[in-house]
C-alpha cells in the first residue's frame, strides 16, 4: 500500500513537472468527491464530477427499473399518458416504451442512467409519480438572478427579482464570497429587465424550463409559474421559493446568458451569470463515503412488515396527497419588508397564517400547506374563523399560493368547515387500480384479518358511497370494475369515499361560518394534491371565485396544479406488500439497492362534473386571472388587498 502510493506520487510529480498547471488537479483526478467534501457551495461542474464518479452498473439498472416498472402497475394514470387529453397533451408518454428505451440505452455512469430516469418521470408532470434518486438530488443549483414576471405600465415582462440581493444574501458569505472571488457582480443585476435568456425570448425560455425541469403539475401554464421566484410558507415560516430557473434540483447547467437592461440604465448588455450549487445531502469525505451517505439503500429505503413486533410506538396512519419540493430543504425566508404589516390572528403558529386586512372586513387565511400538525391545523382553522367572526369580518380570502398539499383529510376538514357539515360528504369519490397484485394484497389482508391500523388497502379505511364504513373483510377490488382509457382495459376497484370525519378532532359547524359567496381563493396555480382537491371541491360544489396570479401572458393556466389523490411513497407501497405477505409474488417490485423513492399516485379522485373523468384531467380554469405588479409581487398583504378589491 505504502509502496503503491509512493509510486503514484512520484509519477504524479513526474507528470506535474511537465505540466505544472496540473499539479493542483492531479491528486483529485482519482476522487472528485474528496475535492468538494465539506463544502456547502461548489461550482456545478465540480459537483457533477463527483456525481459522475460512479460507473454505470447493470445490476443497479435492473434493480431500479424492475422496481419502477412494477410500481407503475399501481399508478392510476398510466394509461392516460398514452394520449393525454387536452389541454394536458404535453405530458403524453408511452411509459412502457420509455422503460424499454432506458433499459437498452448505453450509459457511461450511474448518474447518466438516473438522470434519464429522473427527467422521464419529472416530465410526466405528476408530482405524485416521480423517481427521486437521493444520490443525484443532493444539490440545488442556485443562480444569483431569480426571475419574476410582472406588469409594468400595461406591459408584462420578465425581470430579475427586485429583492434578489436581500433574498440570496441569506445564503451567507460562502455563497456571495464565491462570486466576489471570481469578480462577478451579481448584485447590480437586481431588478434588471430581461430581454433574452440563452438567446431566446425570456418567456420562451421560461416555457422550456416549464417543459423540461419543473414537473409536478400536469398543466403547462401552472409550471410556468414554478419557474419564477415566489412567496410561500415553508414549514411554518414565510419563505421565498427561488424558482426552477434559478433554483433547479441538480447541477445540469453551469451558467445562463441574459440579454438585459439594468435598473436606471438604457444600455442593453449580455451577461453570463454563473450558477453555484448548494449541497443538501449528508456529510462525506470522499467518493466512497459520498456513496455510503447518500446513494446506498438505508433502513428507511424499503418498506417493512408491520405485523412483526416493533419497538417504536404505533403511529396513526393518515392518507397524504402532497408533492416533494426539494427546495424546502434549504428554504430562505421571505425578506422582512414583505411580511404582512397587519398582525396575525390566533391560530397562525403553524402552516396557516391568518390576518384581518386594514379594511376590517376581509379575513385572510394563507394556507401554506395541508401538512404539519394534523390536529393543530384543525384547531388553527377554528381559532382563525372565531377571530374573524369576533372582528366582524364579512368576507374570507384564502391564499393557496405554493401549497404543496398534505393530509387528504385536512382538505376535507377545511372544505367542510367552510361549507358546513350539512353538505354531507366533503370529499371526492375514489378508486384504486385493480391490477393483479393489488387484488392479491387485498385478498391477503382479508385472510390475515388486517385492518386500517396496519394497511391502506383494508376496506375499513373507506366508506361505501352511502357513507357506511366498509368492513375490513369486504373485498372491494375483486370483482374489479371495468374501465377503459385510451383504448386500454384499466379496471378499478369499486368506488368509495374517504372516512375523514372519523379523524376530525374539531367539531364542524352545521352551516357555513361565512356566506360561501363571500369566500374567494387566490393562488399562483402551484397548488398540489390535497390543495388541488380542496380548490376543486370549492369550485365544483360551491362555484367559489378563484383568481390566479402570474403566468405567461396570453397562455392559459389552470387554478389547480395536479389533482391526484392519495400518494404512496415506495416504502409505503412496499409496506403494504410486505404486511400482506405477498413480497415473494413475481409481480412484487424488488427492494431498492440504492437510496431512492419511486412514489406514485395511488388513488384517483373522480370529478363531480363528469364522474368518468379524474379531476386531474378535467380542465377547470380560474374565473379571474391577474398579472403580478411591482406592488403585489412577493408582497402577500398587497396582493390580498388588491384581490379583495377585485373579488368581493
Ligand atoms: C454493482 O452494484 C452491485 C449492487 O450494489 C454490487 O454488488 C456490484 O459490485 C456492482 N458492480 C460493480 C462492477 O461495481
Ligand atoms: C431489460 O432488458 C433485459 C434484456 O432484454 C431483460 O432481461 C430485462 O428483464 C429488462 N428489464 C426491465 C426492467 O424491463
Ligand atoms: C435608480 O434611480 C432612482 C431614482 O434616481 C434611485 O432612487 C435608485 O436608487 C436608482 N437605483 C439604482 C439601482 O441605481
Ligand atoms: C379598523 O379598525 C381599527 C381598530 O378598531 C380602526 O382603528 C380603523 O380605523 C378601522 N379601519 C377602517 C377602514 O374602518
Ligand atoms: C350502504 O351500501 C352498502 C353497499 O351497497 C350496503 O351493504 C349497506 O347496507 C348500505 N347502508 C345503508 C345504511 O344503506
């Protein structure tokens, strides 16, 4: 060992004397990960060199692709992709053919294989159905020039965000210092008017990012808004999302070239802006430890048989409908000057922030997600509504901007609380796909006497359409119910309801606390899963006024992003399979050998407008569409005040 490294060293020196410039790079050529170890910010090319340090491995391809191919059997929308109905044609993809292509493509590195698979699933534009390889989603590339779209003097245009300096300075001296070290002044770009990006009209470039990078939302128009930087609630704090142009997952790009005019200037300049990648993964020191920490399967990668005794206390299993937005893991605050100046009312400590606007008649609930504390969310709704009533509020504005979803039952809760329990069932009619393995799982659950405490498949999770809870021994999937999509037989289970009322910890009023015609919704279309189900319920059942801000001028945009229903992470589905005791079935997906998650949309929500169509595929346009302005961009209170003047 000693002798070998001494020999290597001497040969490095021999080469180095001939090529002095290589002296620094030479030792790292063998381990590009060691080079970037311990650094929070690294140039994307250096990060990519580390990610590409792992050669393509056929065993891993077969493992991952087999897993994914078999999980797709459970994906409710697979056959819709053969010919996605308008206006969602952009997502059309023959999933099985694409898997075949990826199975027969030659890749140099494990990264190349995973990137192809990541891009394929991302471009299905269903935030519930994506491959997340933890190894390769461990960096967020950050461009010090996040973009916005606003209307100025009656004309909409793309600008570098007006708060880019204040916003990105929060990344700290290591981020800003890098640009100082290469002599790049990013701060002077703040507020610049953008004329071109990468040689294209800026909106065309935004469309390209929406097509290839953003994912999550079936509707292209909604994805356009994901490209821009925007306000949100992350965790329980006001936050600003960098946006998919300036803050994509991964390190695919090194720079972007803008043609722009800076503030107070008339000179058109061409500026190439470098990205700097933010490492979000676990600590490592070199290539092997990078793999061990981020890429190898760990205890949480695959599912477990819940019948075996566990040391951890039983947790309540609640259905979730939410997207994974990696940009939440290093969330930056919304700069203080944009935080509402009116004080929050009671019940604003979690994912909901509620306010009474200065007009004293408009209550605002900014519902940042349907996640967080399940019972806390419910008590916060009650506190906010009580405060509004005490304050004499007569109209209610709900802001769903960048709401990525959460617990399915919290969507039902908020809907029923606003509409009153007299409306009856507050959710959608639902089904699961009746593939042969799903039928075997349910048969096995029944034979084993399992119930909803251990499985999502057991009948007692759900109710018949008349509201009677289904018994755990009732087989609602065999016989299956025939259904045809794009000419393919795609049978489902019987239709059923959720049973969310069983989990409500707060009493729901019988009648609406506010005249429902005085309730309106604003958002940026980035409203996923449970959020999309909630807003669609408000639209389909109550005709609630919905206003969407932003987007590309002249391009259509839905008010909901992606309206799947319950999502199962890979580990959740595997837990269903293992708990039912059918893991040895040839149809069962194998355990993953790498740390990753192929999640999928597991249940469909059927539209009230057309019960043969999933709400995901029903185009429901907002009745109001407004551009952002200098005033409303990033400024929730200004936006709410504007919206209240237009919607009530
Ligand atoms: C490929 O991956 C498998 C599973 O991790 C591993 O056992 C095998 O050694 C790898 N093959 C090569 C050539 O590295
Ligand atoms: C990939 O192709 C090989 C060779 O045809 C086949 O044996 C294997 O089952 C395929 N894998 C997947 C996941 O389809
Ligand atoms: C632009 O001009 C205005 C008005 O003179 C001034 O207040 C502002 O500071 C200038 N901004 C920049 C970035 O130079
Ligand atoms: C709203 O209420 C506050 C406090 O009672 C009062 O000072 C203010 O003038 C009211 N504003 C309007 C527009 O009525
Ligand atoms: C509800 O429907 C189920 C299934 O059709 C049926 O067995 C049950 O008796 C019904 N319950 C009531 C209260 O009508």
